């Protein structure tokens, strides 16, 4: 099939994001909400579904949900209710989940995110509270059930089907994650499962407004995988339509659930949904409907911190950062905080940003750690930038200093420079002059090339000087010296 | 001692005329000798009870503060948790299940010095009107051992009738405290929905269930309501109301109170029940009450409404019984599906299964609007009609049941059994308080019950009206001949 | 008035509510269910057009909700004491093939 065909189609994507709230206790049960402990050690009678137990709502979960609603500019329902959703599965302590089907706590709202530098506002359909299920561990001849996670408060955020590419999906998801971190609603740890994404995707000819059958992709546990899965599924669906032009489109793709296979790099069918599951939703009789006062909601809205998108705009306008750079900082709240901490000692925001998102990020990439958890104080990175800006060390030396900072996170870069003679700038102009002279003597052709107009020849000469000085000579000085000396050398051309 | 009311026993204990240990030994002895005939208790905890009794005696000796129920022995329906003891719900499914926490009512009772002697029999998972659905044991009516005690709290009412202990707790979803109380000739009270905590009561119909006290007299009912009738943080449907002083509230006179009777709704009442009911009304008139006619014809839909809502809720409440985390797992089961399917079919009795199927059906896609949602709307109408009736009167009176206790096995048709609750069921739908007081006997010397229903939150008024009735007609003090003796 | 229930429905229900019904039990169960469902059909007569199914329910405000304290705890041994089968601190079940709905 001709790959250019894909350009005639577009994806229509909706994302359902489940986020575990970071409350101390569970949603309806007073057991601890904590990951990683021994199985069945964070349980109570309620979250193990013991007979005779009743759900009682955790007010902090409600507060965080309201805060999220405000951050999403959504309507926070003054009246919302809970429903029972019935299905049998071992990780479900009651074989019904308590969720909000008919009347959720959050309705509407939106998330604005830059996609390739252009802001897009993504509509949100609704968000509601529900309790999480336990965990199954699969073995060969049996499975084990751990109820530590059962009952943990979840907010499920459902977007409108207003996402039209994997890029947009990633931008939306990252922006949503950043918001959740900024309001301290969740630790959004995808490895631990406190942020989970399901995507619904259908395709349609570009420009059409129809909504064809969609499939669901579950268990997308990284943004990268989500992007790959959506791209792969987009292509798969388009191919199905294009290669069966005489078949009724509604018969070509039918509702089903897929998962992303990272090894095969394709979406794999999990199960078909010929008939929708009958969850038999009905009002939860053990929980009176929740009524929130306007004052309560307003008070929470007043406490909204600066949100990621606002912060991004501020970085662009105040510090002149590019939108890509600003986005990288802002999407990870701790990194943005770290950046602002660094700005307390150094004023070169662009350079500081580069050191954070490029230089140090690269140094930590393979170790799996991150700069802001490495123990290197933000002020040290600021000081490093200052050292360069004040001409005390060259950029090249700074990279070596950075390497040492990674090895010794508690060591002040100024001290590193002081203690290391190799890092001292070459201040002795005589020594430098001698080196410049030598380089010029050894490269007469380059001199002539430069005089003939080849700019690259000058750069070559600079490079040669730097090689000898091992980066210790400040480039501005090298340039100045070379230019002066070259201008004194006679042009060989008459 | 068995003829003493709990109030008197408690007073005698306070006055140091008798020890808690003596009281407990006495009733344990009665249970040992007589329970075999009536099958009221499923399990008894002699060691636990005696240990508590001795501790209480110690407390009294050292001058410690004694609770309002100090020294009073109590039986608890076996769908209410006492930590560490079995809660079987009279089901094979839970035959080996030990409660992992105390019900709030258990904590409250024991906190006031009551001593729990054991757990009483019920229809399996509280589903039934005769206690014949118990999968573990049969209970007989102490007035005639060939007859049923009523249900689902038949064990609790039989225990009090036979004076195996003065006070028991039952649960009432559609009449399960009031109807067996009437059948056994004792007093049974269903509080307003939310008045008593449901935490620790194995749920059947979540929007209908209430735990209620059972005793021979209204004063004993009041003693217990003073302790149990309060807000509980573990139950979100629990009313934000403080405990009330029932014992003094019930003493107030009732002259001038208007009693509403839904004559048209009662038109099919059999002759004997009607005669008994009219006599009871005369007693109320004798106290200076006015009897007025109220329209509650809507209640002809009450049984249908109830069976849709209660079974819908029950079908989800009983979903947790799956053989996975607790209860009996089928030995036949090899796959996960079989764990569910076989454990549940082997563990549940036929009536329970029926109701789960029914409840699943009325909630299922395509049928929910026609059944569950329709029933929920009719429920609203029933509440509205009761509210209108209460504009005309202070309380509503009806018989408890169309007939006295029937013979075991006499009713096989499920619908006929459901219709036993025709006068009690509307009360649960409307979340109202109601009491059954013994109102005399049939020609066959089987007890009748007189029901007084109050407006929402008027629990004390209901007890007060019943107390006044009882003063003139103390049928509750009569003991069935077979049990009217020391052992 | 008659309900729509048939024996196929009962088999579907058996799958939904996870209770095995043997072939020989089916007719009696079906008959009982039908009897009750036919009886409840009478509710269709009632005019409830102006009514919403969930009015007259008590509501709760933020003040009656629980505080966020990790409190009452169920010790694992107590929890597992009632479990039919356990392994490594977990409840043990046969291998689970299908995915959660």
C-alpha cells in the first residue's frame, strides 16, 4: 500500500486517564494508601469486602478532586452521586466497584498544551471518583491476590474525542500529568501504576466529521509506548479500510480491546466486545449523594498554585526560553522548581536551562537517576553557569566540571575549579601568544585560505589553538589574538 | 428470674442483690435445657459471657462506673458481628466465617455492660418470613412448636418468647423484626432508617435494613434504644442525631394523639385478625386517642416495589460471597469461573439464589428502567402518600400480619410467603419507625401483633404510644406454657 | 400482565450473577422467577411520570465525610484466617486467564 495514503486519513483519539490520588488513606476505607508494601498489609475490613462493612468517603479525596476540577477549569458539581458497577473479578473485594456513573463530581473542563509550539485546547468530557481494585500476581498454576491497592482513590479523567494524532495525545497526557503534579493530587508514577492511560482510537478520511468504530488500547504505561501504539493502530485501521473498499466501513473495525506489545511493536487483540459488559449501574445505597457548598469550592479554587501552562508562558516571556525548552522544564514540576532555585544565584536563564535539560539530563540518562534527585543542589548548577559567563572557565572545561559534579554531587563547582589546575583558565597571554604563533607558523595555507575569504579556515585555526591549550584558553581571547596576528601577516596574493 | 424484665435485672444488679455471673449462669442454664426444643440459638458463648460477667462483678465491687445495660444478657441475630465469633447468616456459605470486627451495636451494648450470650437463628441472609430458610437449623414457635416463629429474626423472637434471655437484637428489612415478634408474642421495634448503625450487619437491602431490639416489654426496648439510637461515623447513612432518653420520653401521656388507620388498604384482613385489631384500637381510644381514616391504598404496590428494590440491592450485596477471600470454596472447583459458580450454588440456599437472580434481572440492561427505576419511583410515591397521611395523624396503626404464626411447611408458594409482609413492608420503603406489640391471642392461642408506625424520626413517639397500649394490655408478659417454668 | 422472562434469560442471568444452575433445576427456578415477575408487573399501572427515582434521599455535605487518617487496620493473619486458600501472604486462586472487564 502506498504510504502517502495515510496522509488522507486522520485519527480520532480519546484518552481515559486513571490517576491514583496521594491521600494518606483509601477512598472508602481507612486503610493506608501506600505502594510497595508486603501483600495484604494495607487493608481494612472495608477494602477487603468483609460482610457487614460500609463505605465512608475520605474528605481529602473529595478536596483533591475539586482542586483538579478547578485546575481544569471544569464545572465542579455541587450535587454528585455514587453508583455500584457490578462485575466479578478476584481483585474486586465486593465484585462491584463504587464509582460515579450518572452524576460525576467534575463535568467539562479543558487542558491547554503546546503541540509543536502551537497551543491547543483539549476538551474534557468529565472526571469522577472511584475506588481502585487490588492486584493479581500471576504464576504458573495459580494466581495470588493482594488487596493493598484495593480501595485506593482514583480519579478517572475522560477527554473528548478531540485528539487527532499521537503527538497531540502525548502533549495532552503530559500536560494533564503536569497539572496533577502541580496541584499535588498524585505522584503520577507510571511505573508504580499511579497514572494509567487507556486510549480509544478510530480513523476517518481527513476533513470528514463522521465517527467510525473505535477500539480501545489498554495498559499504555509510558508516553512513548502510547505514541507508538497510536501510530501503529492508526496505520492498521487505515490499511483495513483502504484494502477493503467495497465492505461497509462499520463492519471493518468493530469494538474490541487491544494492548500494546512493546516487543512486537504492534497492538495485539485482547478481546472482542460483541456485547457491551452489563455493569448494571445503579445508585449506591450506602452513600448519600454528596452536596458541596459554593464557598467550599471557591475556597479551594483560591488555593490553586501557578499551573504548568501559565508557568510555561511565563518562562517564555520573562526568560526568553523557546517553547520546547520551557515545556521540558514545566512538564516536570520538580525540575521547574529546581530551575527557579538555580535562578536565585544565576541570571542566565537560557544557559541554565540548557545545562539542565541537555547537559545534565544527558549525563543522567543511562543511570536512570534524575538531576533533581542526584543531590546536586540547584545553586551549584547556577554557579557553573556563572563560572562560564564570568570567563573563568570555558564551555569545554565546564563539561568536565559537570562530569565531576555528577560523581561528587555535594562538591561546589567553584571548589572543583579551584582544586584542579587543569581547569584553571589560561591567563598567561605570553604562553598563549607562543601557541598562537606556533599554530600560525604550522598552517600557512590556512592563513592564506582565510585571506582568500574562507571563513572555515579561521575556525580551523581556532580549533588548533584550542587543541593545544586543552580548552583552557578563553575563546574570545584566542579569536582576538589570531585576528590581530593574521592581519599583520602579508597576504600572499598580490 | 426468667419472668424479670431486663430493667429489673439491671436494677437488681446495680442494687447488688444479684451478681452478673448469677444472671449469666441462670440464662445459660435455661438455654442449655430449653434451646433444643425451640432452636432459637445457633451458637452460645458460655466462656466469653462468664468472663465478661466476672469482670463486670469486679467492676461493681471496686466502685467502677456501670453502664445502662450492666448485667443484662443479650442474644444477637447471627447476621450481626461479634468479633472472633462465627457470623454464619444461617448459610452454608459462611458456616466457618469468623467476624473480624465488632458491629457498632455490639460495641455499644458491651460498652454499656450488656453480656452477649450467643447468636440466634434466622432465615438465610435474612431472606424469608418464617426462619424456615435457615440452612443450619430449624426454629420453632414457643407458643406451638409445630408453627414457625416468623422471620427472618425468628431465632431472636423465639429466644425472648421462651425467656432464654430478656433481650435480643434482630434486623428488619421488610418486617423481619416486627412479624416474628408478633408471631411470638413479644415486642419488636424497627427504628427509622439510619437511626441505628448498620456497620457490622451483613447487608441484605441496604436502603431498607435496620437493626431493631426485641423484648417482652416496651421499657426494655427503650433501654436498648437509648444505647443504640445514635450516629455512627462508620455508617454514612446513619442519621446525625444524638441518643434520646427513651425511658422517660415513653412515660408521657398520649391523650389527644390521632391514630390513622388505612381502612381501605386493610379491607381484605381475615376476620380473626380484624377482630383483634379493632380491640387494640379500642385500647388506644381508651387512652384518649382519636382514630381517623387515612388513605394508604398505594401500599397495595408495596410488596412488588419492595421485592424489586430489595433483591436488586441484595444481588450486589451478596456478590462478595464468591469463595475467594472468605466463606466456603467449592471443592469441585478447578478454574476461577468454577470457584465462583460452584461455591455460590453450593453455598446459597434456594430462596437466596432466587432473589439474586431476580435482583440481577431487574438491574440488567434493557430491564432496569422498567423494573428497578420504576420501583424506585413508586417508592417515592409511597413516601409521599405516607407524608400526606401524617398530615392527618400522629401515627398510623395496622395489624402486623394477616394471620398468626402458620404451621411449618404450610406456605410453599414464594409469592404467598412474600405477601405475609404486606403490612410491614411499606414501612421499610418509607424509612419510618414502627413497632409490633403483642395484642392478644387467636382462638388457637397463637399471638397477634398490633403495629404502630411513626413519621420519620418519631421513634420515641412510636415507643411511647406502644408503651401506653401495653400498660392497658400487657400481653407481652405472658410466657408460653411450655417455657413458663424454671429448669 | 406478563413479563418477558424465558429460560434463555435465566441462563444469561446465571452467567451474570455467577451461580451455576443445573439443567434439572432450571424449570423450577424459571417458574418461581416468572411468578414473581408477573406479580411485579402491576407496578406499570402506577402513574409516576412526575417523579424522579431518587428524591427523598438524605444528602451528605463535606462535613460528614471521613478525615484522611490511615487508621483502622485489618492484620493480615486475621484477614487470611478466613481465606479458603492462601500463598505468600496473598489469597490464592486458580490461574486467571481472562482480563478484568
